[in-house]
C-alpha cells in the first residue's frame, strides 16, 4: 500500500480539470530524457483510457534514438520541426498537462505558445521551486521521477487497475533513467514497491534496460572513451581527489558524430573512482554551454548550479547553463567549486 503523497486538494482539482476536458495536450521539457518521455507517454495512454480525444504529446525537440522504441513515441509532435501543427494543438486544447519541468522557460521556443494557450494547465513535476504558470501544481521534489508521480497520480485517482503493460513500460523507463538505474534518488522503499507492481503488470525490466543502455553506436562508445581518457580532470579537496570535470567543445563533439543522448550517463562515470564524490560534465551547444552536475551522499550540487550556472535541480543531480565561451565556464567552475564542495 503506497502512501498518498499528493495533496488531496491538488489531486481533486487536477481530476476535476481532467474530467471537464475533452482535448488534452501533454508537454515536457527541451531535450526530453527518459523521464520526460516516460511520464508523458504513460499519461497520454491514461488520457485515452479516460476517453479523452484528441490526445497529443508535444515535445520541444526530438528525444534520443534509444528512447524511440517507447509505446506512442511514433505519434509525438515535435515543435522544432512541426511548429504549425503543435501551435494548433496547444491553442485548441482544453487542458495541457505539463510534465517534468518546473518553469515554462524549460520548453524553449515552445514557451510562448504554451503560456498563451487558453487551456487549463496542470503541472506534475519533481523539481524544486516550481513557477506558478499552471492552474494546479503537483510538485514533489522528494519523488525519484515524474514518472513515479504519474504512477502515484493514477493510483490516487482510483485507476490502478487501468494501468496497462504499455503504460507500465513507460513509467518504469522514466523511473530507471532518472535514478541512474536506481543508483541515486532511489532510497525510498516505496519506489521498489512500485517496481514490483510494474513487474506484476508484466514489464521485463531487463529488456527495458537493454533497449535503453545497450543500443549505442560505435561512435558513442569511442566518445565515452575519449571523455574519460583525454578530457577528465580531477581536483583535490583536502589532498583527496574528490571532484571531476569533463568539458567538450562542439568541434570535439562533431569528431564523434555526436547525437542527442550520446552524453547520457557520462557525468556519473567519474564517480566510479573511489574518492570522487562530485562530477561535472560540460558540452558546448549552439548558443550556450550545457552543464550537468552529480554528487554522492549528503553533498548538494543544486545550490552550486543555481549560484553560478543559472540552474538547479535535485540535491545529487542538477543542471545549468552558461552563455559564453567554454573556457570561461571551466574557469568559473574551477574558481568557485571549493566554496561549495567539501
């Protein structure tokens, strides 16, 4: 029996808006990861169970290839290549479900269309400090993932028996990827009760792992080797190597035919070194430097991301961005991490 962590008032308000809606749009953040896709696709199937029509999933841009197998992925509308269709969907929807992001700017170029839509909006998310652009906000940073919250939402709405195998596959993918295969943000025992229920529904968790983590290209494996052998820098705190940094230029990325998703999980790899408890991964994008942070134990990185890199996130998993040169982002990191890291 799971604890009902979603506030009953928020739950009732969200259920009421869903019951009143006919057409539903579901949106998530830029560069959608496993949790964004998993929570969105599961919720899309759930809306169809509730006989909502039409139901559309709209993403700012395309997900990595290793997530394209997920049920319903072939019907997703991508704003960067299907803007006209996406604008119509957002404008004509009765309800927009906003999943796995805490601020409207995280949907990128889709932000204006999202905010100007007359549709009611429900936010379901697990990132800290959500904005107030939605009519109902269901925010639980203590949750492992938004996919976990979607599972809890469905259960609390009285529809556990309606969770199909395809919904379960999507939910598990989101939970698995957002915890690094349950290696962080995964201490709540109830998380494994949920996994057990998903397995009873029929998921093959080993097969899902294989589809997500064992379908990389040769270029990607060579890219990982380059990151660890040529680019990983280690820094000492109190004479112990505790901090790792990997920073890559666009030229280096192009050398390995970099594709969306190729950087997935690399930020975690330096922490396989026994003494390393903080890790940072930077990569140069078209107009900014994208940054990921990870840490172990009771060592927050979200405050550092917020203070220096316009970011935030969870205590042990955060992100940020830097507008400028890669070398300046590296310098900013090197000059300030000792103020926050112990």
